[in-house]
C-alpha cells in the first residue's frame, strides 16, 4: 500500500511540475538529490561499517560476554526471569551494548534475535513483559557514543560534531530510567488486574 502512495505522490508531482512549467527544475532537482544521497551514504556508511566491524571484533574477542556479565545484575532486575549467562541474557546485553555504542545497524539484528528468543516463552502469540521491556529499552536507547549523530554532524560540516555527546548522555539516561520505571509500573498493574 505504501508503494502505491509513494508512486502516486511522485506521479502527481511530475504532472503538476509539467503544468506549472517547472519540469526542468524538478528534473534537475531529482538528479542533484540522487548525487547528494550517494555522497551522504558513502560518508555516513563508513562510520557504520567501522562501528559494525568494532562490534564484530568485540564478539570474536568475547568482549560482549564480559559486557554481558557486567550487565547481568541490571538485566536481571529489568528483565524478570532471564537467567544470568543464558542465551537470552547474552543477546539482550549484546543488543543493549550495541545501542549504547550508537551502533544502530549492528543493534537491530541483535535486538531481533533477542526478541525471538524471548518470544519462545510467549503464550498465544502475546508479547511477554520482557518482550515489551526490550522494545521500550531499545526505543529509549541509552547512548554512550552517539556515532550516527556524530557522523551526520560531521557530514554536514560541523566544526565540532562530538559536542552533543554530554547532552545526549543526560537526555538518554533520563529517558531510559523514565521508560523502565513506567514499564515496571504497567507490569505491576498487569499482575494486580
């Protein structure tokens, strides 16, 4: 359905530009946008490749296992019933670690794998409290290294693209704490009701 909407919008834009006499400008804009898009992908893609490579090295060197053991008390509190050292705990900690490092592209497959593992405890295809918590924590996403935003600011020509780091630490920490507390409140109501 979305493909039909996008196609209709494109066709309507080109038809309108033809009747408005701006077809040449629209055509030039399309080609200029394509050039800008490729340039943007090459510049920001290099950051993503670098950080994804770092995550792969961390996995191979068992650093993610060490991070999982460091995060296990927090994971045990936030995700009730997830046993220390279990596959679920490792996937959740890898996902959260990737998010903390700003590796959104590396975090997504880890989050999907963690969600699939958590869904094995689901009955009747209903999301469990842990599945909801994982979704909430991923959306709130504590950022220690906001690599994507730093890459975007660098690509946009910022004189100091990393200046946003401390405000992002503060904002994302507050967001994660608030999100976890609200989710725990809803979980408590679910048990009562």
